[in-house]
C-alpha cells in the first residue's frame, strides 16, 4: 500500500529574483541574486558580496549559511521530514537493504535487481583488508577507544590502497568509494575484536551487509555463528538511519578536507574525528552514560531540573538538534527497533529502556523542552538497542561511523565532481591586537 507523501514546498528558481542590501552609512545599494532549490528555503547568493562591497558575511556555526549545492539528502526540520534522493526515511528503513541505500546515495536512483546484484558483487570483491593491515592494530593499546582505532586505521587505508587515490580519475574515485563501503564493516569489527582480545574473523560474502558485520563482530573461529534475522534487520535499519544527514559537522568536515583534494580515506578519517564528539556521533554513548547515571525513574526530575539550569553544564543528551525542531523521524523508528530487539532477546523489562521512555515522556511534557522544540534525536534510543545486541558503549560511535561512511563518501564524490568546486576557505572577523611593532627581547 502506498503511503501519502507529505506536501513539501517547492522553491524553483525565479528568473531574475534579487535581494537588495542597503548600506545606511552611505546609501550604497547592491543587488544579490536569489537561488531556488527543489525543497526548502531559497538562498541569497552572497558570493559576489566581498568583491563588490568589501564586506564579509558573519555566521559562525553556519546558522543561516548553505555551504554547498547537494542533491543527496533533504531535511525539513520543522516538520521532522528526512528524504534521501527524494525517498522518505521511513520507507527506506522499512523496506530497503543497506546496500540498496548505498547505491541510491551514490548514484541517485534505486538499483534494479541486476544492478543491485552487480553492486553487491563489486562490494564483496573488496571486503577483506590487506593481511599486513592487521598488524596496525597491534600498535594500539587494547583499552584504546574504538573511535581512536578507527581514525588511525581508516586513515591508514591510503597507505595500503594508494594504487587508486588519484582523485582526478573517475575510475579511481569509484574504486576508493567501493573499498570504503566494503572495508568499513571489516575494520569496525576488527576494532571491536581487538578490544576484546579475540581473533579477527574474515568477512563472509553472501551473508548480506548487516549479517556479515554481526558475524565478524560476535562470531569466534571455534564455532559457527548463526545470525538472528531480527538482529540483522535491526542493524540494517540502524545503518540505513545513519547513512546520511546532509551537511552535519562530520560531513562538512569530509567536504572541507576533500576540497583540498586530499585522498578519500584521509577525508573519511577526518569525518570520524568530527563525529566522535559528544555533541554529534558520540552522543549515543553519552546517552547511555547519562541514563546509567540517572539510574531510576524517581531521579528523573533532578536531571530535568539540572538540564534547565543555565548555571549547570548538564544537558539532556539525546535531546535537541540543530535542524529538527520536531521529533527526529529516526528516533521514532529506533524506538520501535528497541521494542523488537528487546523482545527477540527476552529483555522486555530492560530497565534502561523503561527509564528512557519515562524521561522522554516527562521532558516532552515540560515547558522548557516544548518552548525550545527539544525532542529526542537519533542518538536517544540507538545506544539502548546496540547495548542489548551486545555492543559495549565505546563501540556505539564506531557503529554510527560505519553507517555514515556512505553519506560521507557520496557527499565527497558530489563535491569533487561539482563543476564549480573550490577549496573551502572560510573568512573571519579579526578581533585580535591591532598592528604593533616587534619589541626586541631585552626591551620587553
Ligand atoms: N538539554 C537542555 N537544554 C538544551 C538541550 C539539551 N539537550 N539542547 C538545547 N538546549 C537549549 C539550549 O540551552 C538553548 O537554550 P536557550 O535558548 O535558553 O539558551 C536552546 O535549547 C537552543 O540550544 P542550542 O545549543 O542553541 O542549539 P544548537 O542547535 O546549537 O545545538 C545540539 C544542538 C548541540 C544538538 C544541542 O541540542 C545539544 O547539545 N544536545 C545534546 C547533545 C546531543 O544529543 N547531540 C546529538 C545531536 S544529533 C547528532 O549529531 C547525530
């Protein structure tokens, strides 16, 4: 049955539409062109501003600034809508295999059966890592954070696969893209296995992306690992929900790193570092830490009070989002996944999940959160699901990175292939000391 699609405004370019800026000090006026998009607000094209007026615009944190054109993902944060290449996230999460979504993000269309088979074979060709790559892991402490290991090992891919890092060659770009999609589950599982002191498992092609990853993460050579279809479906969904989210901090980092024509492995390693922070992909780990600290439902009011207190640095992690001023659609789906996974594992009474549900209920009934439009984001429920499956908290951000790799690499490819690609070079408002002469050491 086809679901009715939300009615989204279309903002087509209007021939000749302009905005006039007036400098009241001297009455000068300048016209700036206005550009339309498919959906979402129109944008004022400020590119000629500095050359024509000598002024910069000022927007730290990119509150009102579009940094690029992109045809990959659209978010309507006010209404809680997320589309990939035009398809609503709810439909992709319900029906699509993660590799289908990878194909969609990369090539702009859903694959036919034969295209998907061919893509699956191509990815399968690259799932193993160089044998010497394993030795890299031995350089890390066993108790290193898996994200630290991921940054180092993913960055090192350019040292192992330097045959195809000429980013001006479309074929080399595509091979690097396939390698990243294929090797990330292997590397992510290796980071986990290394932390446990268990042997690495080779990938098993043909199992499917999510099942292969689960087997590499939880299997051991001594016995056969039987993949639970419910857990495979939950991981598939988790990956689909994390696949892309337009110009977030880590994706913008990948684009900025790539704008200097750095190789894609180095760019994705940069994305992993940006993702690691607790305000971004590290939030899934921080949410579970917070829920453990709260401990029981009767202590929720204390933490709600702290979250509202401006003199207290505590914030309700997993709540709020720069773009969503409504329920994050991914959080709603992950909450359902929590129910499914916990039922499959016989953990229906999981206290952390009950605590999270109650915290959500209380927060969404509180004026502070209502007025500021603070709703659960993607990280609020994901950690509870991953923990139930058997991943330790420290692995959560690495799993986010595994899902987001396709978004990073699709956005990197789009940026490199854009006809007007330039190195990203923000400007600044200088607030330092005025010019002054150097004083020799003896005179200071
Ligand atoms: N708990 C309590 N208050 C909050 C929270 C929160 N989680 N989030 C925002 N607020 C308040 C702010 O104090 C501010 O209040 P004020 O207007 O009275 O000063 C107001 O809501 C607006 O918040 P900003 O920080 O200006 O919003 P911004 O868009 O810069 O931040 C962010 C978004 C970083 C996600 C923020 O909501 C936050 O810190 N959330 C908790 C961390 C988190 O869950 N991060 C994951 C984000 S999703 C992702 O990256 C995958």
